[in-house]
């Protein structure tokens, strides 16, 4: 079985708001703290899902990513976790792509390296939270799309998932090939082993450039245009109410709420 996991290098979501800088010319966000990027967390869940399948099946796991200025320590993390191959679609042409264009580039790249039996994606990326690329990619490849998996099982040519819903989960079944988006409910990704880290250091990624793909990006420009980015302003007045004990503090709070007309 051949499995492809789509992964994305993103700005560290733990970066404080004070450390973010908005570039108005490119309508993008960078870190003023020099914080290195990370692998999208939901994509790590997808890598874990692929590796669990590999643990119990004869599977080959390939990681694919689109972008530019990749940090190899970041992109090789899935290899150190146990993935087999890494394909980077790299070049300045692939910076700041909208979801529709990203899906089309992914589709072309996947067709070039070989269409797999199963594609796994994180449920969304932590930078834009669009959740659009996997759905469009499945449509372009004519794959069944199953979303928000918290568990995946394979039987012969059939895949079953538990799909997260607000009050529990649904059980969905499909034949392969299929595309599955993996949610964080799937469980914590495994830690890279020392042996895996050493193997990742020796493993060279396959690099695909714009000229390697049968695609014209001009065809997809301006499908989605980001006009402006801004950090929301949060202005709140906070008053601490203190009494000699909890009873008096509660009474003073009640008076304040009554004065404000809230009770």
C-alpha cells in the first residue's frame, strides 16, 4: 500500500501576538522573534495515522509539501518518526498560494510521483485554518473524501473511520482510493527515535520545481485575494472586587452587577 501524507511548514502557533509582524506588501505574517517554523500540528496527527497503518500493514509512507525556504529539520521530522520518503515542491512560485491553487499544485505533484492508495491530511492548517485544500484535492483526484477521523482501520480494499461530531462520532466506510483528514482526537504523534533522527539526517528529499510540473499557475491566480491583515485590538476594563471574606466579595459583586443593570 502506498500512502501520501500532505504536510505544511507553518509559523509556530505558540508565538505570542506581540511577536508577530504583518507585512502589508505581501499580506503575510512573520515572527519578529526569529522563532523557527514548525510542522503543522494536525499534519503530525496525519503522519501518526499513516505510521500506525504502516505498523500493521505493508505500507510505504511518502510526505509531500509545497512552499519555499523549507527548514530541513522541520520537514524531515516525519522521516525521523518513521516515514519513508519526502517530496518537496519548492520554489518562489509556490509562496502565498490560495487553497484552490495549492490543491491544484498538489494534484499535479501527486500524479507525477504516483497516485497512492490513500492520502492523509491534517484537518486544517494552524496558520489560516481554512480546511479547504484536502476537499479540493480529493475532488481533483476523484478520491472519496472522509473528514475528521479520530480512528482509521483498513480491511482489504476498504477503509473505515470514526468521524468526530459534536456529540460523539460517526462510522464511515469507503473503498480505496480515498483521502482522509485526520483530527487531533486521533492521538498524540509519536516522538522521533534516535535511530529515526539519524536516518532522517541521511535522507535527501526529492525536490520538484515549477518546471517539473505540468501546471500554469497564471490559470489559477486571483481565485482568492487577501486584501488586508490585522491583529484584533482587545480593550477590556477589569475591576477586582475584594472583601474581607468570600461572602462580602460576593455581596459587593452583586451590588456592582445591579448598578450596571445586569441583574
